[in-house]
C-alpha cells in the first residue's frame, strides 16, 4: 500500500514518528516520506539517523499544525497523513490551556481542512485513552479532536479524503512513561507509587506503529480503532523493575485516573469486536453506505474496556521481556 506513495507524519520527530519512519523505511518503498514538525534540532538529529543519501525519499519540513498556510505547502501531493502532533503532557496542558486548544483542536481542524483541499486520500489521527471520559484538559482536547476527525468524513462533501482515529494506552518506554521513571528511581532504592490499586494498558512503540499502519491500510473512514491490549497493576510493575526497592505511596496526581478506560460504557452500543481490536462506529449516515463488509461482532450492552477489569494481564516474564527490548 505504501510503495510509491507520499506519506506525511505530523509530529514526526516524536517517539511515534521516529519509530514509524523506521518501520516504513524498513518494510516499504515510499515515493516520499515527509517528517513535519516544529523542532529544527530534532529534525537535524533525525536526519542523521535517516540521511537522504541513504533514503532518497526522506523530506523534513519545519512547520506547525497551527500554521494552515505552511500546511498547504507541505500537504501538496501527499497520499496519506498520519497525524501524531499534539501537546500531550497533562500538567503542561492544565497550566497552558489555550496552547493545548490551539495545537490539539485547532491544529486538528487545520489538518482536516488542508487534507480535503489538497486531495489527501487517507488521514489517520492518533488519540489517547485519556480521551475516553476525560477528566483533564489534555483528554478533553483529544476527545474534541477525535470527533472532528470522524465528522470530517461528512464535512468533506464529494471529495475523496477519508478520516479515522486510533486510540491506545500507555506506550512502554515512551517519554514521560512510568517505566523509565522507575528505572531511574531504582538507583535511590525507593519507588514512588501514586496508588497501589492503579492499573494500565500496555503496548510497545513498535506494536503501536504496526497497529496504526494496519488501520491505515484497512480503514474506510469513520472508524475509531482500539487494539486489544494486556494490563498490569502498578505494584506488579514495580516488582518487575525493582523487587529489592521499597515503595512509597504519594497519592494520585491531578488529572490522573485509577484505571484506564479506552471504550466507555456509553460507546458500547456502537462498538464492534474483531479478533485483535475493537471499532467504535460513528453515528453518521455515511458509515452504513461505506462499511458494507462488516464482520465485526457487537459487544454486550454494558461493555466497558477498562484496564482494571481487563482479563488479559501481563505476566512478570512478559513485562521483563518488554523492558529488556526497550
């Protein structure tokens, strides 16, 4: 699907963007692969990793999703857009709410408008578990972004651009993740624990990228994809990383949940289950016309996809393997 195509990744110098670039270059032969981000230093460093002397398809565009004019130039001739750009640090979003709205909501609006106007074929946007029943501003902005992208399938009119969303949980080892934090704290002999009951879904960066690329290939527009993932309790994670360390309960942080929810009960009536993932269907009429080959199975009425009740739990050995490969 990606051979001889032009692909653009917004926020392309982030953890996801770098791994996505690596996997696309390893598995496919794109015509152009455009890294679109606002950080010139990260682009310089990434260009050392993926030099155009070795990868002729590579392009690096300085730009911001807030800047619609710049995006018109960057999106020219693009076939597929992977939208990974976001302000995602919860405390930073709480303290700088206008900035989070400009990037996560107005930036999403720009991606939608420019993609339609420039004739992009497919756009897939990255969401977060925090967008399901949000309790912090970051989650609220991403919920708004999700709804904008789904509605983009109606907004496009007679144009051919289609939009879908991918939502998944914690990425093991990503910036701000608890795993590198615990590894750092291990040297001091004490691991801070917010709440011993806390659970999280877990996915590796490579699994996340492969899921997004798979969804981009199969999407028809309008889906919100949620992968089936294993969960783990925070105390079990601490036992894997530093069994010799003491733990100190510090209390749950502002804007943080005890358990992750990726599909709320209110969305159960629109959720279909597949072998390796779920799809939350939109309420728009375009869906039934577009999605005829539906092999999904409706979930039960009170279904909720929550890390606290998830039957698939990571074992100690499985988490050790994940940490070893980071």
